[in-house]
C-alpha cells in the first residue's frame, strides 16, 4: 500500500462525483442553412437546336393570357421629354459611329502590322539561311584543309 499508486482518470473522477461531460457549444452539430441556388435558363445556339430531335428541342414558354400592364400602357412624352429623347438618340448614334470607325481603324492597323511582321520574318528566315550556307561552306573548307594536311603528314612517312 505504501508503494506506487496511479492517478485517477478524469472519467473516473466524473463518475464518482456524478458530473456530466462538459459540452462545448461550438462543437455541437447545427443544421446547415443554404440559400436555394438560382440558375439562369440554358441558352442553346440555334444551329445546335436545329440538329436536335424534336423531343430534345427547348419548347417556347406559354404566352400570357392577358397582356401585361407595360404593353397596354401608352407612353406619351411631353415636348421637353421628346427633345431630350431625340438628343440622347443622336448622342448614341454618334458614339456608335465613332466606335465603328475606331474598330475599323484597329482592324486596318492590325492587318498592316501583321503584313510588316510577316515581311520582317521572311527577311529574317532568308538571312539565317544565307548565314547557315556560309557557315557550312567555311566548315567544309576547314575540314577539307585538315584532311589535306593529314594526307600530307601521312604520305610523308
């Protein structure tokens, strides 16, 4: 009895004292709350739709029975509103024309750049070809010179 005694475990002490296991609030399982996902309608290209069998083709949505309020309502603009509307249309037309001209200029400059680069590339290929020919010719001459020297040294023996 005077010898070694082991310590009681935490579980044994709790059982003796009738204590419950402490519950960590963060460790409890909670129900997962997720928003319902909303997907955009599938867009199928017309060319692909034409190839699909009838059963697989997307069907048009049913037409509304009664027209909506927006379609029934007539919009009558006041003179000031009408002037403002026409002015905005003119501004949009000018902007679209400028964008179109800018795009055409960009296409033209890209074509010129491509033409210039291809011309440059051709000249570079031609230059490399001539340089390669020169190098191989000089290497061939050098090799022939070595062979001739070797023949002379061997022939003299």
